[in-house]
């Protein structure tokens, strides 16, 4: 195995852990910036220690932090060849009147605002180099809406990331690097989804540019 310049950014989740596990099967080292769940009431804990992971600090609400993060990833890996952005926000079940203002700020900064800053910096690096793969990954699981308190914030963050992904895919053919999207609808099937993602990344070509790969009950390999 070698280091092929894989950089993973996102939030700590079952999805990001599954993607890291697949990455370990392919490289000796990779860089990762994974933010913990900072919402009120979130369980406390630290990310598991993974020897192959070069862990990097990231403040999603800061444009300067996004630039510093990309530079740090390049310095540790020598170059970024594949940037995998993983958005899988936690649920915040609350009535509209009881929404914690702290959680609203955290959700906007960590799960919406930060992606635009980071995409800008990665795109600048890939454009200057005229190569690279930008992969945007998210769950596309609809809420049943049958609970007493619906998840009113998580879907908003996903909707923003989905719109960003669609916009980047639509403009992909105007860029000198490859942009691909991945989404899945099988909750609890993150391991298989991560394998699906890397199957496509391992075989990526210029013809893959702008494609959105969907994984679920009607998945196609």
C-alpha cells in the first residue's frame, strides 16, 4: 500500500468511520479533519485512535481555518489527490419554540457554513494543479415525520449540502479536476456504502466527472 493523497473532512459519525475503515485498506496514511458532535446533550467521547490517520484541526466557521487545513493536509501528505467531504449531521429533535439557540449556531457553523469555505480552498488547489478528485458524500434518508418532535435542523443541513453538491456537479465540466457525488438511502448500511464509494473512486476516470452515484435499494454497480 502507498499514500495516494487521501484527505477526509466532515463530522464524526458512523458514515465517516466506515469511510476511514475503507481508506485504511488502500493506503498507509491519510489525513482527516473530523469535527465532534458539539451540540448540547451530545455524548462525550474522543475519536478512536487510528495509526494510519494524520489527524488535523479544523474550525469550520473560519475561512482562515479552511485555508490552513488544506495547507496542513498538503504538507503532511505531500499532496491531496482525493478530497472526500462527508456530511452526516446529527438529529436535533425539538419543537420550533424550544430550539436551543446554541445548537442552531453550531449546526450552521459546523454543518452548513464550513463546507463553502473548505470547497473553495480545495478547488483552488485542484485548479492550480489541474487535477484531483473532489467527492461529496451524504446520507439521503427522509424523516418519517411521525415523531412527537421532528428533526428540524439536521435535514436543513443536509439540504444545504445536497444543493452544494448538485451545484458543483453541474459545473464540474468547466473545471480541470473531477467532481463526483455519493448518496445513500439505506440507514445502518454505512459499511457497504463506503465500499461502494471506494469501488468507484478506485476506478475513476475523466468520464466520471459530474456523476452522482446513488446507493440504496435500487443501487447499480
